[in-house]
C-alpha cells in the first residue's frame, strides 16, 4: 500500500513538472534601459531594445549591403522614381493583428520626421501610399540614390516598423505601447528600470529562410527568455559572470580584462568595429553660439588625452581625426591639419577674440558607463586650459540623455558641451552621420544651423558617382570642422565577455542582437 501511494506521488510530481526547463540568457548591458521608444531617443541601448521588439523593411548584412527583411519583393520603375515594396507572408504584430502597408507608412513618416537620413529621404518623397494592404509605394520628386540604404540603416534612429496606432504618436512624444512584430516580446509587466529588463520569444514570428547575417537574414530565436539585469559596477558584473549568475557582459571595462584572461569558461572578444568619441557644442546658447569660440575647441582639444584616460590600453584605441572613421571608404584628413592636437595657445587667442565673458560652460558628465565616465573630467581640464570656466554636471546615462534633448538655456537645465561615443557605422557618410545634420531645429542635439552644409549634404545624397561623392565628403568635413558641428576625439574598440555555456552570438556593427544565441549547458 505504501509503495502504491509512493508511485502515485511520484507520478503526480512528474505530471506537474515541465517537460523541459525554460532556457534563459542573462546579460549585463552597457547601460540600463529607461527609454523604450527608439525613435524618440537615438541611444544605443534604446536601439538594441528596438531590434528585440521591432523589425525593419530592409536590414544591412555583414558586408553592409541592404537586404529585404520584412519586404518579400520590390521593384522600381525605369525612371527611378516609383518604388513598390511588397510585405512578405507571415508578418504579424505581437497582438496577432497582421502587419499592413498603412502601418509601415505611418512608421516611416514618424521615423522620417526625426532621423537625419530620414529627413533627407523625405525631402525627395512626393507621396507615400498603399495600393493594397501589403504594398508600400514611395513616389519621389526626383531620383535619390539612397532609398534602400535609408530603409536599411542600423545607425542612430532606425526605421523600425510599428502598428499605425502607435506610429501615429508624434515623434516629439514617447510611445507608451511596446507592440512590435520582431522576434522578441518586451515584458513591460516585468520591467524594473534600474533592476532588470525582460524579453520573451515571440511565438508568432516567422524568420526569413536565409542564414542570419548582421541585421539581415533569418532571425531565429533559440531561447525562451532574455534578461538584462542592471549591474552598474563593472567589477560586480565580472564577478557575476565568473560565478555563473549571468551569461555575458556586453561592454567589458578594459582594465578588468586581466581578471578573465585565464578563465577557461569565459571568452573575451574585441569589438568587430571601432566607435568614435565625440564632443558636441550647443549652438543655441552662449558661449558656443559664437563661431570663434567653437573654433577654439577645434584647436585646443587633444585626442590622445581622452583616449588614454577613457580606454587606457593602446591596443584598444587609435588617434583618428576623420569624421567618417579611419579605414572607411570616405576617410580623409581634409581640413584636419593642426586641429585636435592640444594647441592651447591658438585656442586661447580665439577665446579672447571671441569675447568670452567668463560665464561657466555647463559640461555634462556621464557617471555610470565605464568607457564614457572619464571623458568629461578630461574635457574640463582641457577647456580650462583654453580659458573657459567650467561647471561639470554629473548624472547617469539616461538622465544625461533626457537633459541633452533639452533646448533650454544652461541655467534652465540645458547644457553647453556634451560628449558621447558613436559606432563607426553611424558616421560612415555625411547623410548617415547624426552630428553633421545642420538643419537648425531639425538637427540633432547641439542644433548646428548652416545652409551651406545642408546644400553639400544634399549634393552628396543625389550624386551617383563615387569619385564625386568622395570629393563632396571631403568638402563636407572641411566645412564641418570649420563651423564646429562636432569634434571627433579618436576611436576605441569595445570588449565583451561571454560564458562558454552560450553559443551563436552575432556581432553586427551597431547593436547587440540575440537571435541565434543558445545555451549549451546550465
């Protein structure tokens, strides 16, 4: 009798237990997620969130070529003015509703009002229409050579597709509905800013048949759940990885790499593409509404000091003055002679000529991202050597981003100088580059305003000849450095660390992705 009861109890336990344990990947990201609208904010963490939840019409592959993603087929008329994109089968929103052309048109309009490359594209758009529920038609006023590149861009503000009811939200307001059609579903009910972010596999997602290639191809999800626990201290994150509490650290502090060198259960890898440090002056308010004082920055800034302080190990950084990234097709030294080498004497002359009145410069300092936290203290010292008084304001990354978006004067929680890091893929040409946009109120934070620069960027976007494009990009760099849209502070490579219990990590150039990742052990 006792044996019978024992067998019944065991049977009950087996029936109650799941057939297989849920597979979960836990990774500490470079920053906590606080803004979940990737159109409203161009931060990398919001963009990475976007690739989890949303999909795109086109995606760049590993060779940086646009490939259809949500689009099944497409064609353009002989005049190069009418593009028809037909959505592929099986596309559905997370709530089960089918993806329609009207959804995509609303999404493109929202993106096109905010993103520099979108703004350029829409300057040539005559009409967006939906001949049927699955066809998106783009009619141009004149030929434009970067239509597909615009729809596939993985940099800055990505053209993610959203349901029309969501995409109808003005781009100046953050969305509240996280419904997408991407390979993961955002668990808003489990989101705790400062603690963790959770995504689960989208059971309705139908991947493309092609092999995955960066942001293109088949986005096949091989885990049930992805968690981003928030661990702000780099040492604590490394310890958690070594103890098996997490599976990966997206951005490893360079000075902690020796701790992992002999750990056979952890793989440390250098980023496939470098990033560019950048300093941006705010054109809206004194003192950097004055071109002479912006020019002083060009002479007085010293790239090497920033790189040594922020990165340290010289195998992970390099001096690079070009706007477009060293080693890229448009890389050039045009206009850079004598700049960004710490010429304090010339900088002080320009500060005096510009009539600087001694009002403190509000310099924003990011405290919670290791590869950014040392930039502002270096900038403060350099600005003071040039003759500026400096008020350094410290905050975490997401608070910093909210302040950067403010157009108010520094005395009203605005700012004068901000520093950031941008993936090279974000800046490889004058149209993609967020910071070269000089369209005044439609420019990115810093709000450079220069009609000549916009004429040059328009000419680059229209020019089909690569040789002439190169000449224009040189001219644009000369102009940008002269007027002070922003100043590159050199390039650095990130390092990531993953447990050998996981496999299948892809390394696209501008955001971490989680399709293809799987666990090979507990």
